[in-house]
């Protein structure tokens, strides 16, 4: 940080002062000196060439960085440490730095005008890859674009869809956060919050950010901030009781031999402080003492003890001497060696094969910055640690990160455990994570779930939640007939027509077949009624057989009565063909059996009606009608009427027979099995013919209802045919409007109702007389006048 002087515009302002000595940054500087000293000492890379340096402190502020760059471009007399590279002519050929992206932006704009190469070791802003704006900028730190790519893959890997973003108020923070927000949106995830850490870390502003994080519901927060801003955020979170596990991408770590010894050899009692103006402030800060040279307000206020200069640096453990996590320091090391290799390539250039006009080579004794920039862009070398270093057309290196997890060890100290890596050069699987090594908040191993809405289980689908981002949704149960067999399904899939969804809406199962079965309640009831009707008919047959010689049985042709009872038995039994699973044979049998048996029944009733009329006419003087309608003729009428129906049914079965059909309504869980008539004309003719015979029979019986006689069977036939016609007239609309198996139930009910009507109306009165009133079962009583009514 920098302490700005008061500007009154009445006197020259005092120089700005940097505050808060940064041990980590000081180690980076020492690493640069170490690398330069290593190259100079070994002499194999650049024999007969000695590298020198000037060092300026930018105080992590843009205007101080620009001021330092302007001084570096000035004369030798303005420099603190004379450059030892021959032929510089008052300017430096290359700049290493700055650390922060915001400072590098300012410096790169200035140096780019002169095509002075600038190699940064920590500036990651993707904006610096624009070579039109920053033609001389290169770096050993991967661009934020790759870091964002790694973070996006991390979010995708763990399935997070609701993440927060907190950025520092600088080029690195804002740029990285904006790119991440764009990329994560393409992934289908959403940014729950996007907050900026102000440079002035006030308690209220940090607390407000923590409050927003807490209320957002996001379990994962991505932080794009430099060390100071991130530390302020973490301190605020700890103060507010908001804790969590941490992980992040760090550039590749290496161990540089001899570096720690170099760092610990500092000794203010043996060193010239003028050659290293940072040594005294460093010593005073690390040992909390005072040489008496610095009269800062802090030293005066705290009254620090005097420094002897013989304090043991090895006895302390701090971030300066800690070489276990050499990441940015390694970037500094690579930057120095990149410049050295570029100088080597310039020196090794063969005249006539150079890269410049007329194939000329650069003058190594008079280094031009633009020529060095050309060679830097072409640099490709291997470090002694096996890493290949080169810059792409944007001046960026290949992105290689370690995924680091912050974990507390048994001593309560923080360990940085590498749990994975991201390597841009890998063709497949750029992100690799060892899940067993990850420790989350509260020493948990389960991955935290960070979603706006809960995961929709199988059987449901995601539905848009109004006035919320796309990542927020409601889980809606699939409608009947649709399923989803995966989590977070976008839509439900409709089952095929012959399938239906199960109760959980997770799979399609075959639809339940519906038909009038012998096992269901309605089937059992109808079967019982049908068998009971057949049993009753058999009882009547038995009664008539035992009393066949009585007048009431002989009346109206007993043979026709027995034939009628047989046909009624068949009518009751034919209803059973409508119960059970429809097949080709059962469909043909049920309709033809129904049509033929009922025609036989109505024909018998028609014959009995004709017998009544003829019997009355035969009693008239001069009538010989009885010989034209004797028993043989009556049977012929019945046979011809029945044969006509047989022919109609035969033609129907040949042309378009009834057949089983499966009805599969879209919005129903059942498959309706029924018999389709095949030919509507054939089915209509069968019913129409039955109706025609019934109407003729009703008409004749109605005409004979008032004939004299105490027991006029025509009246019974009239009542029976009225019931028969009423049942079948009501059947037609009921059959048409009944769904599924209930249409079959309606038809069976009509058959049974009409059969019971015929049996009850025609034979019940006769059985009553036979069993309970035998005194009326006489010829005299039957032939008596109607005034003595039954």
C-alpha cells in the first residue's frame, strides 16, 4: 500500500511512502536476484555476459508502478543500481513485473509505445492478451481465461448450479469474475450473487457482502481477488460466523534447490544497505526492531528495541523463508530464464540468417528492446525441472494448475494439499481430481450441494420458476401416462399407447386389460343371474313334464311350450359367451348365438300367438283354418324364421365377422378389450330381424288379448313382448353411451332382462295354477267365459 502526501499546491509535495512490508513480495524479488546470480555464476547459458538489474517498488498501486516504469526508462544516473548490461544507453531492454494486473495494465500501455518487452510473473488478467493494446506484454502466469476454464470445469465436475462470485475491485477481480459469469451461464449454471470487495476494507462493507452471501443460499463461492482483498473477506466471514472449506487453483509448485540458503544469507551487518534498500525495512519488520535509520511514525509510536544486525534469520519461520509452496517464485524464476534464453538466441544468431531486414542479426553489444521482444516471443526452452516454457501468440504460457485444498493438520496448522490438477496441454481429461483426498467444511468428505432448487427426482420434471434465474425451478410430477427416469429431467416422456406410467412415474408398464371377466364382481353377478335363469327354466320344464297331460299344459300346443323353454334356456346361457376375454371365436359365437337363440324364442312365441288366433277362429261355424295351421305348419314357421336369422348370421360371419379389438385411450391406464361388430350392417340386420319378429308377435298378441276364455295366453304374450321391446328399445342408447366393458354389461343385462321377462310373463302364471291352484287346471275352467276371470 502507499501513503499519499497532502497536496496543498503551495509547496512541493513530499515523496509518497510505501507501507506494510510484504514478505512474500520480497521473496519474489530475492528469487529474481537468485536466478540472475545463478545465470551469471554458472556462465554456461550466457558466457561473457553479465546480467544486471534495477529494482523499484510499485507499492501495489498503479501510479507508483507507472512512476517506476518511467524512471526505468530514464538515464543511468536516475537509477538506484546501475545497469551492467552493456549498450543500454540509459534505458533498460526488458522489464520483469509487475505483480498485479492493474499495475501491469498501466505499465504495459506505457512500455508498449516503445516496444519494450515486459514479462509479468503474476498478472493474470485476460485483457492483457490483447496484443493490439499491449504489444510488448508477455507473462509466465497463465491468463485468467484458463483459470476461469478450470473453475468452470470444477463447477461442472461437482454439479454445482448455484454459485456466488466475489471479486476484488481491480482488473484481475472484475475481469476474471465477468468471464466466469459468462462461461458458467453457457454451462447451464447460474450466478447467485456478484459482489465486489472494495479497496478500502471497512467493516460495514465486508459485513454487507457476508450478509448477501448468507442470504443467497449458495453453498459455493468463487473468489477472484488478490491476497489482501481475499484475506479481508475471509476475516469478515470468520467474524460473522460464516465458515467453510476452501480450495483453489494454484500454479504449478516446484522446489528450487539452494533458494532457501540464498534467502537466509541476508545479513545487514555484512551487506551494503545502499545496494539493497529493502534490507533494513525487512530486518526491522521481521525482528520487530529498529536500526534507528527509519524514523517512521510506527517505530516512534511502538518504541521498538534496537536491532543489532546479528539476529538469526534461520531461527524464524515465516512466509519469506517458507519454500514449501514455490509457485509465484517459480514464475519469477522462469521469467528470468526466458529473458536469458532470448539473449542467448540473439547472441547465437548467424549473420545472413537473421530474422530482420536483409536477414541481419541483432547487435548483442547494443541491445534494442524491440529486437529482444522478437526473440522473447520465439523463446522455447526447458527448465531444469523438466517444464517446457514458451509463449503463444498472445504472449501467454500453457496453463497448468494444481488444485489445492486447505486442510487443518493434527497440530491445528493449515496444510495445502494438492488434490488434483488442470493441464491445458492434456488432450483428454484436463481436470483430474482425487476425491478421496478432498476435505470439505467440518471435515466432511461428501461434496456440498449448491443448487438454487433441490434436485428433481425421477418421476418429476423441472418447471420454470417465475421471477427467478433459469437455474431455479420447481419439481413437477409427471402427468399420468408420462415418465422421467433420470434426475433433473427437463421434460417427461409420454409412454407408448399400449403402456402407462407406474405410480412413481419412473417407468412405463403395460396397461391393464379391461374386459367383462368371470372373476370380477360384475361378471360374477351376471354369471349367477344367467345360471339362475337357466335353472328356473329347467324347473319349469320339470313342472311341465310332470303335468304334461293337464289342460293348462296341453293348451296352445305343449310342444311349442317345451321348444320355447329350450330356447329360453339357450338365451340365458348365451349371455355367458359375453363374459371372458374376447377372442376371435368368442366374438363370433356371442353375436350369432344371441341372434339365433332369440329368433328361435320369438318364433316360438309367434307360433303360440298364431295358435291362439287359429284356435278361436276354428270354433267359428264353417272354419277350416285349423288344417292350414296344424303342428307341422307351426314348426315350419318357426324353422323358416330361425333359418332366416341363420342365413343372415352366416353371411355376416363370411363378409365381415365380429373380431376382438383393443381400445387404448391416450389418457387412460387401461386397454379395453371388446368385440367389434365387424359389419354394422350385419349387426343391424340381426337386431332388426329380432325386432321385426317381436313387433309382429306383439301386434298379433295385442289383437288376440280380448278373445273369450278364462285363460287367454295372448294376454301373457302381450305383456311379455311389451317388456321385451321396452328392454331392447332402452338398450340401444345405453349401449352406445356405455364406456369399455360396461357396453358389454349393458348387452348382457338386456339379454337377461328380456329372457326373464319372457319366462316370467308366459310361464309364471301357468306354474302358479299347476302348483297352487290345481282346481283351475281343468278343461271346463279354461273354456269358461271371461267374466269368470283368472
